[in-house]
C-alpha cells in the first residue's frame, strides 16, 4: 500500500536516487547531498516549530508500506520571498502608438517581478518513473491539499506552483538560450543547479531590471513561454483540475508557467470533510463501489495520507486493517476525506 508521510533523515539516500532521475530542470530537487540534507533538516525543524514562517517548508514522501522505500517526493513552502527574493517574469504589454503616423503597436514584454512574495508554494513534485502507475501521481500531488485543509492557519491565502518549462533531452532550454544566457554567461544546467542549491544572489545581481520585448526573442523561445515540459503536463492538468490557473507569470530560467489559486478555492480544500471511523475491516477490504478518496489522519506530527474507497458526505468511513495501521486510527477516531477527482473529472 502506498501512503504519504513526513520526510525523515534516513530518506536522504533514496532522495538522492530520485534526484538523479529528474533529468534536470527541477531546481528544488538537485542531486546534491548537502542541499537535500539541509532541506530534510529544515522540514523536520518546521514540524517541530523551531523556525520562523519565512524559513518554514514541509517535505513529504510517497512510501511503500511493504518496503518502506521513499519513491516520490512533494513539498510545500509556507511563505516564499520573505527572506530571499522570489523572482518571476510577468508577461505584460507595452503600447507604442502615434496618431500622427497612424501607428499602433501592442508588444508583449517580460518584466522581472516579486509579485508572489508571501504566497505559499507547492514544489518539489517528483515520482519515480518506475512507480508511475495507478493513482500514485494523484496521491503524491493532491495529498498536500488535505494537509493545507487540516492546518489552514499555517499557510498563506494564496498558493502558487512553478511548473517545469520546456527543455530537451540534453538539458537545453530555448527560453534560456534566448534570455538568461545573455545575462549570466553560463549554461542553463549550471544556472539551474546554482538556483536549486540556494545560490540565488546572482539572479538579482545579473538579471535586467527593465522590461524585455518578447519579439526580440527567437521564435523557438517565444513559443515555449508559459508552456510546460512534456513530462510536467500531467502535473499541470492535476493542478488545473483543482482550480489553479496561469496568470501570465513565468519562470526566469526556462519560461515555464506559474499557476496560482486562493486556498479557499482549491477543490480538495473546499470539498474535504471530517469523517468518523465506523469500523476497522479485518478482511482488509472496503466496498469498491464507493468513490476513491484521499484520506488523512490530521495528526500533525505523524501525518499520513492514502487512498481508500469512501463517501465523505456520509460522515463515516470503514477502514481496512492495513490502512488503519498506517493511519494510526481506531473506531471512533476522526479522519479527513475528499474524492480524489472532481465529479466533472469522473464524468
């Protein structure tokens, strides 16, 4: 059985193995043991309430109950940009017009900005390619919404998610080649790695402070603005089904879109319900005629999420024995549940 739990120090070797499978482009999961160890430690200290809000970040892993192996990772940053600036390009418009010459031109621009400062961020979503079957990807991505719903006071009003932009198998980014390479004098892979390992001062020092005209970029670079890497398309679809939207903000390195949504408008947050454990099923089965749901225990320090057939609107839930062991629940306890997909998706 697959389930979500908080990251542990012993997960470092497995996370290093996962980082080696990303193919680059996932700045928050660099193949650097020192950076990943620090990320794990910061997550543990966040759960222990040892850090100020500006430094807090939760890291979760997808684990196999049989092997206890961590085969996926996801995370939530509580409030980005409160200490180190959090940069985007805002895709905007500048108009150049002359009535005398009867000329009117509306030109797309890219402006460096910090508009998402203070937002919570969904990040570091990666699932081992060998585990991309069934509903594992949905569980990994959407489990964060139940955590936010359970501990709403720990997060900001808006949630954002940077999506990986377009790059080829050699790690070449057409957006970087047309924009960043002219200012940083390094290749995309190196800049991506520096950013992922926390060395971000060079961004503010070297990026242009004036708007860039999109029409000056190569046709290939223009075409990928706001587009995601093919491997990231499913993750984007998952977030958009939950209410996230692209609002003309893109990553400064690869031009990938930033999606955003007010917390109260996220489907899984709005639709989640508290249910009472009616019984533990010793036969380890639940009627599969019920919709598949994300189910969490809302236990802050021993948080767990898994998938079970359930009807959240009934106010009750039957839990298989194996799942009850993972959730650490017994009859009479309260769990949180929400259908894995919207009614529109199932239809």
